[in-house]
C-alpha cells in the first residue's frame, strides 16, 4: 500500500538525514512517483486521509503536496483532487530508482517536456494569476503622452548611429543609466552610481540574471509566502529550491525553522508586498539584513510599484540600509509608462558589476538602444516626473472610490473581512475569514464579469490565507464606481452563505 511505502521511506530518511517531517514526506512521495508506486495520472489520497494514515498534521501533508505541485510533480484539478503529472520522469526498468554511485536519473521520453518544463507551463500561470482590473478586459493607458513618446522615438531613429543598432555591451545606454541612478538616489534612497545600473527587459530578466550569477542549481532561495508568481517561475527556471517564508503585517518573517534552511538568495518585495500589500517595518528590515549577513546570503529587493504611495511618508529602499553590499535592487518602467515597453533596471553592488555586465551580454544579447535613448530624453526633459504625478492623482481617485465601495463589507473584528495594502501601489487585498473558499468566490465573480484573484492561489505552503486581490490601476474611475458596489454585494452574499464553523 502507498501508506506503508511512505512510512518506510520516511523512517529511512528520518534515520539517515534527520529531515523535518514535511520534507521527509516530500521526498517519500517524490520517490513513489519516480519509482512508479504512484502512476502518471493517478489521484492522490486527500490531504486529510494522508494525514490520518501517516499520523501527521494536515499542515505537514499540505506543505509537502504544495512543494511537489510547485515543482511540477503534481497537478490540481478544481473540484476533482490532486493527480500525478503525466510528464513526471520515471526510473528505467531494472534501475530500482537508484544508480550505483549516485542518485537516480530520470528517463525523459523523446518529444516531451522536461519535469522543469512541465512545472513552468502548468503552475502559477500568468493568465490565471496576474492581477488585472477587477472589471473585464479594460486597460487604461490614456494618461500616457503617446504623441510625445512617438516623436521622441522617431527622433532617435533618425539620429541613430550604426553602433546604436548593435548589442549593448556596457549594461545599457549611458544617459539612461545616469537618469535611473539620479532618480533612485533622490526618490528611493538607493546608494549607487550610474555604472552600477544595468538596463534589462524587466524584473523577470533581472531575477533570472541574479539567480544564474549568484546561485547554483539546487541552492535554496527564500521566497515570500504568499508569493509573486513571476519570481517563483524565474527561480524554477534556474533550478533553485524554493523555500517559502511566511509574510505577516510587517513583511517577511523568518523563524528558527526557516533558519534551519540557510538561503543563498532571499527574494522580497518590502515596499509593498505582493500580493498582501504589507509594508516591511524598519525593525523587520534591519532583522532581515542581519539574517542575510548570518547566512552570507544575497538579498533581491523587488521595489514593486513603489512609485505610488497614497498615505504616510515614502518608504525608503532596503538597499539604502545595506552596509554590506549584499542587496541587489530592481525595478521597472512598466507601472508608470506602459507594460509593453519592456525596460527595467538592476542595481548591482560594485564588486559584481563587471561580471553582471559580461554575463548579461553573453546570455541575453541586450539591445533596443534607440528605445533606451528615447526614454533617457523622456526622463531628462521632465516628462517622466509629470507622467508619474498625473498617474498618482488618477490612481489615488480610483483607490478612494474602490475603498468606499468595499466599506460595507468590512468588519471591526480581527477575524472578519478587512483590507490590507491600500496605502500604496495599484492593488489592494480584501482579506476574508479562513473558512471562505476564495477560489470559488473568484469563479462566481468571474461569471458576473468581475475579474479578481484569490489570495490562496498565490500561496506556496500556507493554507491559512483567504482573500481577494483586487487591481484598480487599469480600471477607469467610472467602472470602479459602477462595479465596485456589485463586487461588495457579491462578497457580502458569499459571507452570509458561508457562516463561520
């Protein structure tokens, strides 16, 4: 029986490697799949049944299953259960799951995806998890000065020298790197000079570059739980082991159990945690830097939508507190200009600049120099600042309208519905009681043409979070005023139909 096999494997692992229980179960289930004890397409027993059979807590079982799902071994089917992925590699007959002198090697059928390919194509899919307007299919870039932007691009295409059509070997267009350095130094308290700035195609490329240069295959990266799906995909693609670390109202919160899994990288969004919206407190920032120092880990600071803060003083960057040169800071222009611009920036500590520039050139062959030149002039002429100022005003109005619409849903009780993350950014999180099925609620709202995302869908190992992630950045004010009350009424109806146990 499956339970007997799992118990046997867990006992062996506990004796040999002293692994924690959730990791023992993870390894045992993984071995059962690779050895064929669990066949492709076979349905797993429920987490409740497994916990009962193995005499484990349900949280331990869920943590193991979630990790296997993230890595592509398992696939969940809504309303049906959890199944072994069809493309999980198998040990060859006669190998018995092990090879002399080393670990088992999986045979990948010709013409099929690798295990990593399966994981990348089936977990945390952007079409399901990317936060878009809660009203259907509306993208509002009306505030962007398109005519001016086209004129600048045309100007630089006419003036382009032959070397502007070549690859960028120095980390990007020098005037753009200077403009980025000036902006970050003044507005985000980042300690840098222009040479430390590398222009990338956005946060995803910045993350992959950091993962490839600062960690080896199989190294551990601490990731916030719940997590930004794009970062999870980047780390999966580079072969890193993702260790989830819980987030609370002050941001990422490592515990002694987490410290037992020393990281090579720590990824976080301290200015506006994605998706909960938590802002990392100053004591927690100092604590995180001390933890990174203890583990000799690199910190990847994703300054997600930090340009938009609607109440309280601006929050300075984590990099500005770093005295060890272990924080790499990244951002993007897509939240201020438009997503398709595909330009971002990565700030690298000085000792690593040359290596990053060389690897960026070799791996990515960066270019788009005329586009970078147009953006540099756009910033230097003050258009970036004026565009950002207008956007802040517009988004503040949308945010206020959405908050007003959601007010009837909110509760004064700590366990009742409440809003987090509304002080900054382009989304907020409506936290719901733990007994509410937020995924089912999101599906029902979708039937009313209201596109929101369930908070639980962003969780890596946690099972205690429920809520709705609601974007207002691209939804016109008129639509928020119209659909906001509809959203609130639907949530109230769900709460009434799902009383607390």
